[in-house]
C-alpha cells in the first residue's frame, strides 16, 4: 500500500488503505485482462499509424503488451490491490517492460473509453459462447424429441390436465424458446459491437486519432457517434442481461417441470444417479438438486438485470464511478447462464428417464378427451357451444358413476345426442386425440414431424 498513487503529482498523500480497497476493482476486473490487452494493442497501432507516436514506439508497445499476455497466461502476472484496476496494472507493467514508450500508451485515451471497449469486447466473446451453448442445448432437446414423437403426456393449463399431447411437442416448445434466445443474442451482439474507443474521458481528444482504424482492428462494426454516449452507454449490457434473464426464465420453467415430473405425485420421470443427489437423513430420497439450482440461479441473473437498470437510472452524463459496478453483474450473469445451460443439457441427455407406463396411464385415465367429444359432435353439425354443454353433462354423469368417457355405452351416448355412432370410441383414444390436432403448429404427429424436420434443418442436421 506504499506504492504511489497511479495518478498525478497533484496528490501529496496516498489513499487510506481501506479506501484503496473500497475503490479498487482489480479483484474482479482482472477478468477483462485479455480484452484490455487486445484493446491496447489496437490503440497503440492506431497511435503509430496516425504518427502520434513513432512506428518504433508502437512496436515496443505491442511487444510489451503481448509479453504481459504471456505472463498472465503463465500465471506470472498477479497485480495486487495497490494497482487499483486492470488498466493501471497493465500500464504500469508495460512501463517496466517498454520504458518511456510504455508511458505513451495512454495518449489520446482515458480509462473511460478503455473500460467501455473492454466490456464490449468481453461481452461480444461471451455472447458467442452462450449462443454456442444454446445450440448444444437445442441439440439435446431435439434428440429427446426425436425419440418421443409418439410418446404421449398430459398437457396442462392451470396445472389441470387439459388435453394429451406428444412429448416431442412439449420439448419442442422449449426448443422454440431457445431459438428466440439465440436470435435475440445475435441482435444484441450487433449493438454490443460498436467502438467507444477514442471518446476519451468524455469529449473526444485533441490528437488526430483515427477511431475507425482502431475499431476495425478490433472487429467492431462501427463507432459511437457521440463521445459522451460512448463512455457512458450501458444499454448494450442491460439488453444482454435482459436476454440472459430470459434464457434463465426458460431454463427455470423447464426445471420446474422436471421437479414436478420427478415427484411421486407425477412420477413421469426418474432421475438418474449421475444427476441426482441423496438426502443426509432420509435414505429413500433422490433429490432434483440440479433443476432446483437452475431455478434458483435464475433469480440471480434477473437480479443483475435489476441492478444495472437501477445503477443507470440516475446517472448524469458522462462517466461516473458507479459504472464500475456493472462488471460483477455481467461476469456473474455470463457464468451463471453458461453453467446452467451446460447442466440442463446434461440433464436432458443423461439425467432423466421418462416412464412410458406412467405416461400412458396418465393420458388414459382422465377426462382430457372431453374436447374431442365436443369436436366430434361439432363435426356432425351440432353447434360447438351446444356440444360443449352436452359433454359437460356427460362428464358429470360419468364422474357420478365412477366411469371415464370411454366407458360410456353407445346407448348412454345416444341418450345424450342421437348423432353419436360407434366411431366415438376411436375418436377419443389418447392417440387419436393427439393425432387429430393436425392444425399448423399443433401436436398432431404429422405436425410434430414437420416441426422436427424444421428444427433439424435449423441445427444443420440431416443435410
Ligand atoms: N475501474 C474503472 C471502472 O471499472 C475504470 C474506469 C475508471 N475511470 C475513472 N474516471 N475513474 O469503471
């Protein structure tokens, strides 16, 4: 803590140690180091190209920065709290390595445009990774769906059995959510991929920089048009957290279903030993810890979105130190989303086993074919609302008699309405009930097969 402050001789005293710790971000922003080095290399090249520094100085800077990269990767660059943040830590090491040239790196730049550049580079790379992980998760959903086109499962509304559906159809609903997540991140990536570098502290710079050149070196698609906006915009981070929150919401919903399905009351799946845990006291238990954790972790990511919105809402232009608080939220959201996607993918591939016998009896032993009886009558010309009321009566009578609709005799059906014929029995088997919902996007087997083909094509399978 005896190291002089990184800033100018305007200061006579060093920071109070507790304040130094409070102020420092090096404990977490070291995560940005690779992006910081890459950003600085581009800045150094731009300075040399525009003649702001000599070509030779530019070269020394680039070499020094690459050496720091090697040191970091080898585990030999571990700046302490006295370095305040990753940007100062790199600059100081660079000055040790490149002498006076090192001191020129920060010409025409501020940590404000620098840190903005770093998080954009970081986020761009993480978005690409998350989109990859989403694809792997989609593959897992798809292959489970491919195996279960004809497996029937109760479909619910209000968590009451509603109509039976194909299990593949159910799984493909999650495939669609993941598909939107993948697209959404692609759209956000375009807004992340804009360079603030060269905005300076807030107002631009007196040097003849070339912002487009450094942006191009870094693979940015464009540059911020306003320097104040460039250093203080975090919309892209909020959008990212919004997309991350939605991914977690989707994973959490699937987790909730798995938790229900694994309960004794449902018993639709069993959890494999590879992915379930035991209780420390109740020997009979097998707990769905993994989906529970995913469900729980969704709260963290949603919380980070909330943090960043609140962080931004009162900030006057331009940079304010509050913005240092954006990082841990982003880092944790990225890690949580990646870990949750991976865990869910493993659950789908080897963590759960559907129980066909339980599913078969679940779809056979209820009144979830009632709509089909009404549709049957409506198909014979009875107005749907009238048919609906008749079937309501049939359900009531059956319930009273301890029967299901399939147990009613043809006479009983006929007393209800003369349009009933013997084919009513076939029309209300679970299989037929599912097969008949052949409207576009429905659960009918033909529709589900078409949806699978589209999903396969999207993932580049079967070509
Ligand atoms: N560690 C700071 C952050 O994360 C870097 C920028 C500091 N800028 C400043 N003007 N103090 O935001």
